[in-house]
């Protein structure tokens, strides 16, 4: 939509755009306009009040990275669970980078996480890289504390992929799970239940975490493959 592109161009920061291109190698450099994330979040809140919001959400796929970012931020602001979920399911197949994937985080899901769980399980077995990564992120965000069940760690640890951005998310999840649910998680490392790269990356991330004790870090060091 031209109105959206005009709003993005008004907020363009060329130097920041060059920086973004290096951070997100999976997207075409020419797809980056160069708009800072706080600006995009503010713009999304503004667009939420506009009638053309619906037209923009239907316009998939987008051309520019910032359009995808805006799309994710708009979904994140939706207050109706069913509307949010429908918009998200439509958008997920078009996410093509880790930033849009990780920064799309609907606020309503915190209140309705149990209803989200069947969708997470479905997304975990998707053939689309960033749908799987998003599902792991939702498990990490909403199901590692009071809603935690040991089976969720098993779901993530059981994923086998050649995709870097999935494997990095598995390692991130497992390292966070070690910090929050050590007893349920450490057996997956002790029994070598993950691919070697993911196993070792999990240990690396956990040993870098301030939430893991010195004793735990030393123990994990001995589990490296």
C-alpha cells in the first residue's frame, strides 16, 4: 500500500538500514528501507486506529522487510484472540527472517495460552522454517513457568532439522529451560537426545547465562560432545 510505504519513507534512516542488512542475511538487501524498531512499533499503534489497516493485512506477500515488521506488530496489538490467531495463521507462511519471527508476539496470547497450545503443536511440525521457530518461541515465552509440563521439552528436543534458524531456536529454548526447569531438562543433555550441534550450542548458551549457577555451568561443561 502506497500510504504505508510513504509512512515508512518518512521514517527512513539509511545508516540504520545498512546495519539491518548485515544482521538479517536471509532477506534481500533491497527489501530494507531502514526504519528503527521503536518507530515501527509506534507506527503500528497508529495504524491500528486506521480503516486501511485491514487492507494492509490482506496484502500478502509484502515487498519490504519493514512491511513485514509492521504486519507482525499489528498482529501483536490485536485484542481479540480469534481475530489475532486467524491473522497470524495467514501471516506465518510469509515470514522470511528471524527478526519478524521473534518480534511478532501477540499480547493476548499471555491470557489465552492454553487455547494456543494445539496451534503450537501444529506449527512445530510445519515444513516452514519460521513457523517452527515461532512455535518454539511461543513455548519458551508462555510454557516454561507456571504452565510448564515436561512433555513440552520433549517436543522441542525431538525436532530434527537442517535449518540454522530452527536449530538456534531449539538451543535457545533448551538453555532457557535449563535455567527455569533444570531437573526436567538436563537429562536431554545427559542422555545425548539431541543432534550434536544443538547439544553443544545449548551448553554454550546456558554457560553464558547469568541464570545458570557456577556449579551448573561446570557440570554442563563436562557434558559437551
